[in-house]
């Protein structure tokens, strides 16, 4: 199975091509540039470098959130459009799970997270089998950490936003908290491809963003409608 994987759900942008379980190529950047401008050129270059034609693809896997609302939409729209035009399946992969799998060999729990501003994070808790021990949620980091403290277990934290919350993590959990080196904090699109290969695809139109909370503009609109 040949899979194209896309992840633009957060600051890091990545694309990968996996052929029969082998990573043929992977492109990852952690720079402040517009995903909408850079994504298709990155896909085109990677396909060229790996000798992959569009008709060679059997499936597309895309990180469908949580994360940046705009970033999630860019990746999802691109993936669904390509899948529809090529008449191949597309599957969504949790952006948090993709990061969590960076720590799948850790002997304990893994808590991936993305900063959501105002003290909030998108997060979840995964066990050693990469099964959810605590559901993905949008929550105050301080409250999340207090809940993890009660587990009394070692917890690996992985996040591109680790520097924002590292001090609070260490102050709250002490030796319970394990924070790895820098390269392990970023999502790898090859992992999105790996997880995507294991998922059962559904109808393209049913694949929607996994925001975990409503965009602010939509939330305000709903609030206004309730007041009418």
C-alpha cells in the first residue's frame, strides 16, 4: 500500500510517503511560513524525489486535529480534494496521537499536548499500547496536571510547545514528569502514515476536523443566536 501522509495541523508542517510499510521519503519543517503556500510544492517535490506518481497512491492519511484551526483545514481540505480526484480513500489521524507515538516505547504514560492559549491545552493521556487512558480534551493545563498527579505514575510529556508549560509541569509533578530531548517533541508525518494504514477508511464527506472546541467566531455566533 502506498500512502501519502499530510500534517499541517500545527506549527510544524510535514508530508511523507510510505510504500508497503517502508518510509520512502519524509519532509518536515518547523519554520514560520504559511502552510497553504508551501504544502502542495512540498508534496510535489516529495513525490518527484520518491518516484511516485499520483496514480501510484492507494490512500491518503491526514492529521485532522486538534491544533490550529486554519492549519487543520488546510491539511484536511488538501487531503480530501486529492483523495476525491484520485478516487482513493482518505483517513484522519489524531494530531495528538501522532505526537504521542514518538514516546510509544516509554515505560509509562504519554501525555502529548498543544498550547491553546490562556493556560489551556489540547491534550490526552496514552498508555504503553497507545490506547487512550484519558480522553483527548481542551483543558486548563494546571487542572490537567493535578489530575495526572493523582495517578502516581511516570508520565512522558511531548509537545512542540513544551517550553511554554515545562516549568508548571516540573513544579506540579516533580519526578513523575519526564521530558525528552527536542527531536521527540515534533510530529512525524511518517507516523501519521503508519497509523493511517491501520485505520478503516470511511466516506470522504464524513471526515471532519477534530477541533475539540469550537472556533471562537463560531462560539460567539452561537451565543448570539441563543440570546435571540
